[in-house]
C-alpha cells in the first residue's frame, strides 16, 4: 500500500517500483510455500483415506469369508443329515456371498444330484406300490363281478318266480314289476321278455274289466242318488242325478222313468203345498177374526168401567 501511494506521488520512481516488486515477490514466495504445504497435507489425507478404505475392504472381505465359511459348514452338515432343503438353502446363500465360488457351486450340484436320486427312488417305489394296488384292485373287482353275477342270477330267478306266482293270483301290477326287474338283469332274455308281454296283456285286460265295473258302479250311484233325492222331494238334485245317469247311458229306461217320476211328483208336491198354504191362510184369517172380537170385547169392558168411574179396573182392561 505504501509503495503504491509513493508511486502515486512519483509514478516513474524506480526505487518505489523496485520496492513494490520485492513485496510482490515475497507474496508469491509465501503463496507457493502455503500451496506446497496444503498439497502435502492433501496427499497425506488421501493416503490415509486409501489406507482406511483398504482396511474396510479387508474387514468386509474377512466378514464375508467368515459368513461364507459358516454357510458352507451349514450346507455340509445339512447334506450329511439328508436335509436337502436346508443344504440347498445354505449353499445358495453362500453363492449370494461369493457368486462365482466353485466350492459352493459344487455343493449345490451335489444337493441337486442327491434330490434327483431320492426322487427317482421314491418314484420307483411309488410306481411299484401303484402296480401292486392296481393288481389287488383288479382281483377284488373280478371277485365282486363274480359275486354280483351270482346275485343277479338269484334275483332274476326270484323275480321270475314271484312274477309267475302273482300272475296266477291276478296281482298284475306287481307281477309286471317283477318281470321287468328280471328283464333289467338280463336284457336279452327271451323268457323274461315273453313274461313281460304276457303280464302287460293281462294287466290291460284287468284294467279294462275294472273300467267296466267302475262305469257300472258310477251309473248305479247316480240312479241311487236320484231316487234318494226324489224321496226327500229334492227335485233339482234328483233331476241332476238322473241326467248324469243318462249321460252315461243315453237311452236308459230307469233314468228316463226317474225323470218322469220327478215331474209327476213335483206337480203333486206343488199342489199339496198350495193346498197347505191355503189352509194355513184360512186358519190365520180365522185366528185374526177371533183376536179382533176378543180385543173389541176387552176395550168395551174398559169403556164401561170408565163410564162407571171405575178407573183402576179400566186401566187393567186397557193394558190387556
């Protein structure tokens, strides 16, 4: 600063210029020394960092080696106990630590080979058991088939025998069922088919006979209903019953005569009813006349008592 101020007074003064140069040289020299010291310190720090990093790498490597060794021991121990899943897991974890380690790869391969050998042995044993079971099942099925055939033969004979017995006793529905059961056991049996056909024919004839009986019974019931209704003078019910009988037998004389009798009896009944009503009307009229006479007599008695100033007895008469 002083030399710069001096040059401000005498800009071309060599002494001041020389003094300013000596200052700049001294500053440069000091800066170079500081730079060298800083560079040396930086280099030392870098070396220290490299050393620390190397030690860290060495420590990590040692830890990984320890972990790897432990995993390899675990894998071998599990393998020796035939714990293939545990051994495989340990060797895979070891390869996770050192992926290219040939020892771990070999251990894993030995596990896979052992698993394949065990699987093949189990498969062979299972196949042998399957074949033995198939043979036993086939023998059992053959025995069951023979027994079933024997049972079917017994059932067939029983159905045929029972069906024939029922046919003789006219139990047509049941015997047809028995013959069909027998036929289902031996579908191509001509004897069973013939029995079914005969039972069906017998059942049809039986049903036809029953239909005729049922028709006749129904007709007789209508006639009976008509007769009973006529006896009770229930003419509409009697007409309905005789008409139903005529629907079954359109030219039936009994039903026609029944309808004729209904009309005759209805006329007689209505005439008798009319006569009864007339008698009742005459009796009612006579009774009314008698009632009026009695009423007039009591009123007259009351009036006579009032005229005689006998009011209490008069009130009694009027109450009557």
